[in-house]
């Protein structure tokens, strides 16, 4: 069977050459297409970053306008999708709903199913995927409240439209607070790509069999759901709430996280690649203080989070293992300040990560990468004789 290198969890295996995102985990550096994340988070908008990731260059004013226009033309989702969406129990987890809905888009937009698309067809698939995702995410939120969905208003840009469909009312033309729009843009930018993480690798490997964009992204959403990946943002808030209810004794919870006989881990801490500060966490921590102040919100769990970080960063267990707060440690505190319920947090991560998944999928296709198919080292039984059921 030839020589197989074993690397369980792909800790050291490069699966592709990529020109999208640069990550130096030792130095804590993250760049999209060569632009430092700090600068993009400060100066750019989510939709501009989406363009940058997918097409490789920052758009000119004209290109951005055309991109925004194209997106706004595809924000509506086929009405028949609602019939099956209505069947989800209202309390079912938003991530399960999202992966199913995105997969179902393939049934309503079958033109994206063609394996060898022309550049224009591929581009149309990308635009539809991006445009419809925001609409579908807002549906899921509205359902959790038992409220009717709100139709998009194409005069708004992508992020404002998403916030409008999410927090808007049917009867009025609501004004979305610019602080909320800015905060949302920043969070989505910080989540937009992170090279070959679990969900991006999933999207690439599914896409490598020539699966369509909806099927590939739906698989990425499923990968993101787990608490070791995107699901950590929900797990962090649940952990902080628990610590608060328990009296806020951070030392006790740090001790639990260090105890190898206790399955508890400090959620929002540690990273496969960062062995230094996660630059996204630094930006989000600062943004957190800023946004809560601007919105006039005082969230007790923010103090608990800061105390946990302070204690952990001085503790030899965390220091030796180079465990630092990651992107998920403070993001949930902002999401809930903006008005999102805890179980929507990972869906917001998915909305942010979508341009990254699309860019990774497109790059994989353009590079004509072969089907992804890892090998194994077989350790099971060798030859055995089948025994009739009566004699087992
Ligand atoms: N709390 C306590 N100990 C930890 C933690 C933690 N959060 N993270 C890692 N460790 C320990 C781990 O027990 C191991 O110790 P030892 O060497 O004694 O066995 C050592 O640190 C190395 O950890 P690992 O699990 O081998 O590292 P990994 O690269 O396989 O896992 C991780 C990375 C992110 C899954 C892990 O750090 C973790 O479970 N963190 C908590 C969940 C989390 O916050 N996930 C979000 C990741 S960032 C955003 C994203 O990907 O979506």
C-alpha cells in the first residue's frame, strides 16, 4: 500500500498551498491577502473584506458598488424554502437549522450544481451563497422569537440589511444604531478567514469531490458547530454564566481546567496554531470595552472573563502550554450586548466565516486540486473466519 505518514489531527501536515490568509502562530500575526487584521478591523467593512478574500484584491469604489448591487439582487430566498423551514421546532439549535437550510438552497438554485462552471456561473453561485446566507440567518433568529420573517430592503448594505432583517419590525423602517453596525462589521471581519482550520478544510475536502457550493458550505457549518471550534463562543458564555452563579471564584475554575481528571476545559482558551496572543482576541477585548460603554451596558461576566484571563496568564500550567485567550473568549459578550441570544453566536461566526470558506473553495477549484483522500494505518484484525450467528 506504499508509505503512509501518520499525523492524527493533521498537526503538521500541509494540505494545500494557499494565497489567502497568512498566520504566524509564534508571533501572533494574522493577515488576509497580505493586509494585517488590525488594519482591516479598524478601517474596512465586512463586505470589502469578503471581496478581498474571494477575489484577492481590495475593490475599487466601483467594484465595491457593483458587488454590493449584485448581492442585493439575490437577498430574497425562494418562498418554498419557508415551508420546510417552518417544520423545525422553534427551540431547535440554530446551527442545525443553518446547515440544513444552506444544504437545501441547492434544491432551489440547481444551476449551482453543475460541476464545471464557467467563471461567470461560479461567480453567480458565490453571490447567491453570500446573499442568501444573511437572509437565512435572520430567519433563524426571528423563528426563535416566534416572529414573522422580515424581507430584505435592498437599499441597505449587506451588514445593515442583515441587522434590519434580524432586529427590524415588519411595519416600520427601523434605524439601526451605527454603533451596532460598526461592531457587527468588526466582528464579522475578524471571523472572515483563518486558513486551514477544521471547517475550511472540511469545505475544501467536500468541494474537492466537485460537490456544489451549498453542500460544501453546509459541511463547513457542521464542522464549525462543535465546541472545540466555532461552538466555543456559545460554550464560553455558558461557562462564564456558570462561574457567576457559582459565586465568581475564578481560582476554583482555573484549578478545574488544570485537573486532568476533570473534563472541564477553559473554553475560549488555547489554539492549535497560536502559541502567543491570538491577535483577534486582543482586538475583540478592546472592542468589547468600547462597545459596551457606547451601548451603556454593564455585563458582569466581562469582569469574570478578564479575571480568568489574568489568573490563567500567570499560571504555570497555561504559560508552559502557551495557552492564550482565542477569538471566542470575548466575542460572545459583544454578541449579547448587541441583542443576540447565546445559541445564535456560532451562527454569527458562520456568517462571518462564509467569505473565507468561499475563498478557500474557489482557490481549491482554480488550482484544480485533486480529490482529498487521506490514508490510514490499519490496526484492526487480520484474517478472521465468518462464524454463523448460532455459533457466536
Ligand atoms: N483548558 C485547559 N487545558 C487546555 C486547554 C484549555 N482550554 N486547551 C489546551 N489545553 C491543554 C491540553 O489539555 C493539553 O495538555 P497536555 O499537554 O497536558 O495534555 C495541551 O494544553 C495542548 O492541548 P491540545 O488539546 O493537545 O491542543 P490542540 O491543538 O489539539 O487543541 C484546542 C486546540 C483549541 C481544541 C484546545 O486548546 C481547546 O480545546 N480549547 C478550548 C476550546 C476553544 O476555545 N476552542 C476555540 C478555538 S479558536 C476558534 C476556533 O477554532 O473556532
